[in-house]
C-alpha cells in the first residue's frame, strides 16, 4: 500500500507552516487515493504532537480520513488511515 510521510522536525516552531504542511499532505493523500499518511512530529515536549492531533480533529479534516493511530512503540509518530 502506498504511504506518504510528513516529517515536521524542520518546521516544528513555525505554526502556520505546520498547518499548511498537514493540510497539503492530507489533500494529496485524498486526491491520489493513498491509504496511509505517517506524520512525524518527533518526541520533544509533546506539544507538536498535540497540535497535529488538534489539526486532525477539526471537523473538515476529520471527515476526510478513516482513523488515526498513535504508534505505541514510537511516541514520535502518528498514522492517518484513509478508506477509498
């Protein structure tokens, strides 16, 4: 299955770029019917991961994907699954 990956390490402190990057990768997954997106907020303080989860919880975003999964073995990753 095809997968997209978004590593937020380079833009972790640039709020608007994070939202744009998240929006862009979700839209790309939907338009290309890619079943999985891996988002890497990194380990840090957990603030970036919370920001990503808040973004994914927005009504207009939430309706686009099937489910999300937090990697229990790697705290620094979030998987977003789509059903087409």
